[in-house]
């Protein structure tokens, strides 16, 4: 049975058969946030099913393909849709594409997600710049025998989200007139949403937004030595005393509002980062 290293090399070889570029960054576009891909000068578009080791993306609003090309002249690979623990995949499978991005040459991971707003000061369609996280998932993608070729046994998480990139993003957002708040993201397993009591608990723990993704990818990105920048788009409000049933069409509509802002902000940040 192949180890992760060998599986990653097989995926890289497959992608290289369709695209010979070396990405500076990898992007993960979450639920309803695939609009940014329209700005990419696409040189290859590869369905996940054609890449060895890539699972199938089944969540609503996830196109399920890898877009290879350039954004503002910066070579990138972008995932239109990600994988989730609640879909039945292991966290090793969920994070496998991050390993592949690193092996292709990426130095930066930019992750986006649709999330519930726990902080009452957040607005629907608003952007949260993730500065820290709380991991409540029942597993860890780094669990098991460590392959030193992929990263260290005990990666440090004192600053998993690159602070200089957070500062740069806030500067660019201000210049563009895009409101953005820093916040703490909490990852839960799903697929059910939380109860009123659970939202109260998450708020008491210090979380601003809650979702079912991102943290596993960030853990692997840190393990692999990548810089990390991550955003949440607030798609529903998780206020215990005013809780309403969530409707998927409304989530996608709010994700589109935030996605339009990210489509203006991320290219500016990426271009500035690449020119350092």
C-alpha cells in the first residue's frame, strides 16, 4: 500500500500531464465561493475524478475541479470546492490536495469558507479574516506515523495564520473599502448545525465564526511549511436567542455576497505578496 508521499507524487505526475506551471500559491474556494475562479487565466481545468487520490466533492456549491493558471500574473492552483469530514472522508483524504499543492511548488495557502456568525457584531455576507482557530474535530490529519519528507512530527501552532499577511490583507481591504473583521474560527464535524446551547458554548470559548472545514487544511499547510491566509464569509447568524432554521439557498446567496468581496480583495493581496 502506498504511503502519502507516494500518493502525492502520483497526483503531481497526473497534474503535470495537463499543466507544467509551478504555482506560487494554492487556493481553496469554499461553499458558493467559486466566483474568484472566473478571474483566473485558466490554462488547465481538471475534474477531481481525474487526479489520483482526490475524492469527489459532494457539498452544494462545490464544482469539484482543480483550476490551474495565473491570477494577476501569479501562477496558482485553485480548488473549486473542497472535501469535508462529514462527507465520510478521513482527514488525510480531506487535506490531501494541500500536500499536492506543496509538492507542485506552492509557498502559500489561501483558504476560504462559508461559516456561521457567532459574534453578534457580524453581518450576513461579511468577511472574517481568521487570526486563530479552535479545533473541535474528532480527529487530526497529522495523526499516525510521521513522514519527515512532508513535515515535522510536532508542528508549532503559535501563529498558524501568517501575521504579516493578515496585516497586508487589512491594509488592502481598507484601501478597497471592504469591511473585514479579524476573528477566531471554530471547526466542528457536522453535518448537522449546532443547538442553541452549543452556540452559547462556542461563543463562551471565544469563537467568532463556526464551520465544518479549513482547520484540517491549515494544520497540514503548517506541517508542510506553507504560509497561510484564511477567510470566512458569514452565511448565517448563529445567535441563540434569535435562532432560525437555515436554508441552503440563503446560505449560497450570502456566500455570493461575500464572494464578490473576496474576488476583489484576494487578487490584490496575492499580487502584493508575490512581489515581496
